[in-house]
C-alpha cells in the first residue's frame, strides 16, 4: 500500500514534506533539477541580501545621475528608478528559468532586517514567478536601549511593507532568540504571514587569535541541533495559524518523522544535501515512506502534530520538567574520583 506523502505548505500543495533549504545547491538550475529528481518537493533559493540590492540600486542611481547631469536632454530616455529593475537581475532570471523548467514550487528568499527601498524587490520576485517568498530576517540586537518590543516592531514594519507589496505566500525564517516566541508568531500570523521557518542558524563569528579579528565560521549542522526546532514547533503547532518548516539538523529519516510528529508541515534541509548530495532526499523519501508503512500510517498528515504540545502524552516534557531530569540523570563519562587525581586539577596555581 502506498503512503500519501502530500502536504500543504504556505497554501502550496507539495508532493512530499522535503524542502531543499536555501544553500549553494539551490543556486543554479542544474542542481535544482538534480534536487527535484531526487525527491525535493520545493526549493528555496539562496537569500538575496538587503545590502546587495541597495548597493546595486545606488550604483544605478549614481549612473543615472551622471548621465542626467552630463547630458540633460538624454535623461528622458532613462526609466524612473521606481519602475526600474535595479536589483540583481541574475536572481530574477533564476526564478523565471526555474519556474519554467521545473515542476516544483520555487521559493525566493530575501535577507534583511531594516525598512528600505530594497523591500520593493519583493514585487520583482513575485513578477519573476516565485511561488512564495521566504523572509530571512536577521538582526543582531546590540543596543541596550532597544527593548524586545521595539526590536520586534522593526521586524513587523518590514514584514508589513512586504505583505503590502506582494500577493504570494510569505514565510518568515527566524533565529531562536525570542523571549516570547508564541506571541511573536501570533503577531506574524495577524500580519498575513503564511508560515514560519525555524530555526535559522545564526552563525556566530570566531576569533582569529593571530590577527585578533572576528572571522566568519560555518560548520554544517549535526542532528542534535534539531531538538531546538522540535520543541518550538510542538509548542506552536496548535496555537498559531501558520505553516511550520523545521530547519537545522534534519539529516535522517528519524529526523524527518520527529519534525512532522512535532507539527512541522515540511523539513528544510541544507547540510544533509551539502554533505551527501541531492541523493540524500531519495534516501529520506524512501525512509519516510517505509517508516510510515511499518507504523501503519496511511499519510504523512496523519502523523503531523501527533507529538505537539496539545497532543503528546507528556506535555511537561516540553517545558521545565525535562530540564531537571536531563541534568540529574547525566552520567559523567569519567569517574568523579579520577577528576581529583588529574594533574591539571592539582596544579598549585
Ligand atoms: C553554505 C550554506 C549557505 C546557506 N545560505 C542560506 C541563505 O542564503 N539563506 C538562508 O535563509 N539560509 C541559508 N542557509 C541556511 C540553510 O538554509 C538552513 O536553514 C540551515 O543550514 C539549517 O539547516 P541544515 O541543518 O539542514 O543545514 C545556508 C546554509 C549553508 C550551510
């Protein structure tokens, strides 16, 4: 008996819950084709950054100013900036080409955190044929005078502006640093956001000790990272009207099953694809089908949310209770006695 893997995400009907998350493998048509052949149900293109778009807009504005000043009579020949595609054209072309050549939804991604002219780029993304837009919001709050409400309001302003610009579904991809995430998620839903992607990995820089500089550092994820998203997806599932995507640490069939049981509509994978190639999706799809069959599910929807806060048998396990249990049940791998004979611990300093 074949199992029904179809699922709704952001109002898009997907043939499975496997989403290729924004990463280098989704940046060109050829690898998108490989991803689709291996079982990706949809793909999120790499983010285009606020800085990239603003930079290019400024360059074009400078160029137009220069021409207008040097030859006023020619200025009429140049389009108004408002109607002009000043954003990175290759990105829009990738959306259009992918839409034409692939039978799966293509989700574009914008990365930014402030209001600005770049927001209208969302309109160009929609026109190019994106099925949805993922807003990858990333702001590092450093100012002690800005409180949580103000910081969130900045996001809301941005999201409102994008919502006013486009009709296609919007997903918001967030990091885990919110003190009242369910409230934030509810506000997003009330703004007309369709889904939440949790959690982006806010790659923290490392210190290069010789040059004393902060340097970018990127390691692929490990499966243990998924637990953060699992908990919050389970908490949010029955409390907000949003599609939910689990990202960060989905590597195995078990990770996919757990994500959906917690309440995710889809899993968004990057590291598994980057380390094992698009073929990882073939394994995950077969594995999911097999797991569901063996456990007598007829569809992925039947599994979805069965371990949410509301439906799981031990909701306390998602809250404080588990914390204490985890700490008190830990067994050190070295004997506590051997620690006192360690040369480092007897160092007279
Ligand atoms: C090399 C690389 C590039 C990425 N680029 C983007 C990006 O452009 N936009 C974005 O929202 N996420 C980006 N991500 C994050 C992934 O889409 C994904 O959400 C994250 O890595 C967690 O999933 P994973 O554990 O499967 O890697 C990138 C990740 C990697 C490893």
